[in-house]
C-alpha cells in the first residue's frame, strides 16, 4: 500500500493508503480529508513532500473512503505521511 494525496474535480484533497490502482474512482484506507493547509505548507505538493505546517486542518481518519472524480494522485514522502497521521489537528 502507498500513502497518497488525491485531488478531485470538486476541489477535495484526501490522504490515505492506496493499492496503487489509479482511476476516476479510487478507494483509500485510513482516509483523511485535508480541510485546509497553511501558506507555510506551500500547496498540495508541499503536503505530499513535507506534510501540513502548523495552522493546517486535517480530519480524523475513517477506515475506508471511496472517492469519485479523481484529478490527480501524488505519492507522499514518509515524512509527510507521518506528519499527517500524527495529528491531532484542529
């Protein structure tokens, strides 16, 4: 399983574990919604590279989430995945 960030047509940004299958619809395990990231995060790719900076908002995890309307998938660095999973987030 790879830890990834997924964006959608509806501007959603999600983090979770993927089996590697990429398509219009994807299912993530241990999925979280990235509600907001601070300017210091440096955007979506900053989230994937280093994780959310202070001031960001990340939801609690759900066991499984099916996402529809996928527009991009970025594999997260180990550092970023650990920072997202560390929580708690406001």
